[in-house]
């Protein structure tokens, strides 16, 4: 995880520029339709702040966190709210959020780290709350371009979540990368619900 955070510290500006203007509205709205207006959302690993800004503009109450100090600074400027520096395993809120948005973020954890973090996310949700998360599609786990990735398939994610009580897959779908020139990359998208 440390190498991954170092990567984002060094490349924060370039990363933010490459992601903040990407149109992700279809997925954002798929998540928001499952929430009541004005619900409390945690953008967990918010990166550039693109999604935080969109959710705020739609009238939701949003808190945002990221592990990279530089990205927190850039996302705070971009969204107009204070973005808190927080590692995934430091989340300790209880029954706080209606929805947690973890877009392309917790994929930087190893399989061993994912289970306790998903449990923390579940605990931070109110009853019947939802999580959106996404992983690169496949079976690779390890370092790629200076960052750690755990890729997932439907089977490997189902296997992972089977050990977590009270969290169920409500929807899953495969999409193409929305960034220019990256359309051949596939993603596994998941909406999970707290039981």
C-alpha cells in the first residue's frame, strides 16, 4: 500500500487531470438512484474529487477521504469541501453513511486486506446502506505500473464476500474503461447492500 500512496503523491496532479473530467455519470446515477435525496455518502478513496463534486452538485451530503496527502489537497480545491487523509484500514465510523462510493480505490488492497476493510465499510453504513466498488477485471494480483492491484472476476469476488456476514451483492456488471484510449480494459462493478 505504501508504494501505491507514494505513486499518488508523486503523480497526483497528472492523475487528477486525467480523471476529473471523465464522464462517469451513468455509473454515478446507478448508485444515486438507490439512495434517498440528501443521503450521506462517503467517497472512500476519492482521488481527484470528481465523484464527490458530482454528488454534492446533486444535493447529497458527502464526506471524502483519500490516502494521498497531495490528492486530498487537490480534491479539496476541486470540490470546495475538506477532504480527509485516511488509509482504508483506518475507517472506524459506525452507522454513519447511507452509501459508500469506493470507485477504483480498494482495488489497491491485497485480498488479505480487502476482507477487514469491507467489514469496516459495512460497519460504517447505516442499516440497508449500499456500497459501490469496482475492480479491474481479471485474476492478476500484484504490482503494476508502480501501484498494487487486486483484480477480480465475479467468482473471485463472490468467494471473497462469502466470508463477510451481512453484506450481499445486489448488482454486478462488467464495463469498459471510460478514459480515452482505454476502452479495451474491462472493469467489474459491484453494488453491495448491508443486510
